[in-house]
C-alpha cells in the first residue's frame, strides 16, 4: 500500500464531528498553555515582589516613609500588587482611624485588620484566577477526545458494514484518524493537570506567606496603637 | 502598566503559539518520514498456489519426494456422497484475496480488489495452460481455476509459514471430482505448512466441475495432478 497517510490528510479527511472535537481540543490546548505560561510568570513575579518587599519592610525603615514611597508609584498609575497592597491598605486605614481621637485602640486595630483582609481577598482572587479553567481542561478534554474517537470508529465501522470484503485497509485510516482525537485530548489534558496541581500548591504557599505578613504587621500596628493611645490619655 | 500588560499577554501567547507550531511541524515531518517507511515495505504479492498439470511428471509419480502421508489410492472409488459440496469462490471468507492490494494501485475498495485478484488468478492459470500446451484450453482453464480458487479459499496458513516456502502436493481425483488421494510430493520443510496445504485440499473434498470434463481430458489432466503452495502473500 503506497497510499500516503499523513497527519494532515487524516485530519482533513475526518468526519465533521471529529473535526469539531479536534478544533475544541486545539483551542483548549492553546488557551491552557497560554494560561500556564502567564500564571507561572505572574507567580514568579509575586514571589520576587514578596521577597523584595519583606526585605525592605524588616530593614527598620520608617513605615510612614515606606508608605510614601509607595504613594509615588501609585500616582504614576501603578497599582500596588501582592503584599504591598496589603501593607498599604492596612496602613492607610490605621492612619485614617488614628486621626480620630474618639476611637479606642481595639477599634483602630480591628479596622486596619479588616482593610488588610479585604486586600488579601483581592490578592487571592488575582492569584487563583483562571486556575479552575486549567482544572476543567485537565478533566474534560480526555472525554471530549474520547467522544471524537468513539464517533470516528463508529463511523468507520458503519462504512465497513456496507463493504462485503472486510479488509484492514478499509478500517485502519478511519480508526487512525479517530485516535488522533484521543491523542489531542490527552495532549491538552496532561499539561493542564500538571500545571494546575503545581500552581495550586504554589498559590497556597504564597497566600500563606501573605497571611503571615498580615499577622506580623497587625502585631506592629497593635504596639503602635497602644503607644499612641497611651500618649493621648497622658496628654489629656 | 501598558508595557506590563503587553508582557503578560504577548509573551505567553507567543510562547504558546511557538510550542504548538513546533509540535505540529515535528509531527508532520515525522509523519511523512514514517510514511516513507510504510511505502518501502515489501509490496505484497498475490498468492501463488499455482496449478501444474501432472502429465509431464507422470513417469515419476510419488517416489521422488519424501512423503509423510502419501495415501496412494489409484483405484477410483465409486461415488461417495460429498461432505461439503461447496466449490464456489464466494463460499467462505477469503483471507488470501483480501490481504493482497496490488502494488502501485492508488485506491481500492474491497470489491475491486477481489475482482482484480480473481482476474489475476485466471490470467495466471491461462499462462500455465499455454505453457503446458494442452488441448481444449477453455474448459480445462475453467476447471483448473475453480479447483485453485476452492483450495485457496480453504487454505489457512499456519503462523510458521514463511515466504519462500514451497510445498508440492500430489492430488488424485476420480471422474466425479472426488478427491481420493492427497500426498506431499515435495515438502516445504515445515510440517505444519505441509499439513495446512493438505487440509485445504481435503476440506475442499470434491470439485464437481471435474465431472463436466470428458474422459480423455480428465485422464490427461486431472486424474493425477500437482498443486504448488507458496505463501507469497505473507508479510514476514
């Protein structure tokens, strides 16, 4: 048999539903790879930012000055991300509340903690965005590929029923073309599953570190609040 | 910010496209390479269970070859009821015909293939008869072809069969077409192969077309003749 059975001929010769399945799988693979690369880049940047900021934060710098440095970036149009947004939300709320003399220490602390929680939620959303998409590509694309394969094999066997001579050569191209769908499904699914697991673990680690920072920072704020209130009551 | 967005959308997109494009390219190139291998595989030849008339070989009947089970029964038996009087070509699934796509033919469906093979068989027989140069070529031609087809249909090659094996069977008929003796005239060296050839002839059991021949023609051609079995359509 000298007939050429290239990949392209097989795909072009496939039935319409199999082609639709293949198209869906190609799109799924493309978008999942896009997201994988983007998420990994984002994750890496968030890690770097966290390291840099923590170094700056624990270097003994005045917190008001750190806040002002951030202000400059914000006025340039760069919104704070990661742990810096936590810091800015908490510090802003703290300074705003401590201006009001009738607030007691617990209320100030509670307010700034709440502001930081909100910022943490926003960060969580940002980091875990699109991860469910990877999970669903990983779990459904093998099934979609399987559907294409089963359909293609059904098709080629139905064609076989009309022929009186059952040769391997009459079914083989159909089955081969149908199996491409499964291969594509697996090709889309495997990296998506791997990346989902990896990214989920990494984002957990990152969010844990954010939470740790939140607790540490509220410890500092608590100390400052009580010092502030003690000063105010002495002055009175 | 806009540069950032460009980085987080453009780079993953570019990498994704690069990855998929490269993969498809590799698959296509590799696929065409594999095709060449398939094309270079040995062209499958039609089966050659050639019918040879025994008239030239009559002087030295069965003594020349190692015959495990010669069964010499030269006396024609009276009419035996035929166990399976189904001599026609379409009686059984035909493993020999379906596995032989003729080389250099681009596209076949199974029926064309079968028709072609049948044609080939007939031309083969024709050629044989021309070389032996016997009398009435038409009737003899038909009878020889039917015998050949009936035997081929019932022949199951054992897994030990290899290309290049040749087994010559001596077959004895009575004028009704009954097979009264089958012996191995020249062994292929593989007893399983010899036995499979003998089983094929015994399963055919009776060739009713022989009864149509008149006596001299029968005596000259089919009282005792040889069948050469070559498993040429095997791939290994």
